[in-house]
């Protein structure tokens, strides 16, 4: 039986999402291995620690918004970091339903051990670029991210399709407003 190979319309090797995903996978695998072996942390736990170190105090919702993690991943990270005594939570004084999350002393201690390794890794990865190329690279990433946000927003229609008509917003009663 013979098969005829037709020319591919789509070259996955030239796909932005494929290339970024492949790079992301290589970096994440190495980082996860280092974090696990040296610090017994998962990548999501390190990301939460690093975000808290930069932006504390934060809520779980803030962590979800600022990170590539979903609610479930953030929840698991918070639970584990609490178990390790790397963070502590307090009721939010403005909204008792929410928790305010901060690093504990031991959280700051482990952060100070891992952060220099992250800085070194970043420098090593970017060492193949000149200073001007780095600036251009990050500018390009910013533009692609903004375009992805625009392209995949709730209001964006798939390419070649007209945006769906929006229903007029319903008024919310006070019990629905949060």
C-alpha cells in the first residue's frame, strides 16, 4: 500500500506557540529539578514565594492575577507554603472573607537562598544576547503578550469571524454585587 504525502499547510516548527512551549518546557524542567532536589519545593511554590517577596501583602486572587497559575495551583501552593511555615495569612481588614498573605521569616530565608540562583539562571540564559538584543527581546515579548491578550480576550472573535453580538447587561441586585 502506498501513501502520498501532501505538503503540510502548517509548519509546527515555525509556530510561535510551539517554540515558546518547547523553550518553557526545557527551562521549567531544569528549574523544577533544582527546586525539588535542593529546596523540596515545586515550581508553583517558588513562583508564589517570589511574587510575595516582590508584592506582599497579596491575596490568593492577586497571586492568580499576577502569575501564570490557575486558582487550583495557587491554592495548592498556598497550602504547601503554609504547611512549611514559609507564609502566614491574616484576615483582610477590609474584607473578612479574603486572606492577606505575607512571607514569614523562614519564607524570606528560603527566598534569599533561591533568588540568587534565579538571577544567575536568567543571566546565563540571556548571555547569548547583547544588551541591545535583550532590550529588543523583552520589548517583543511585551508586544506579543499584549497582542495575545487582545486576540484571546473574551470580546475577540476567532480569525475570520465577526464578533458575537453582546446581550445588554442585566442590572444586578445588591446581593449579587461583590
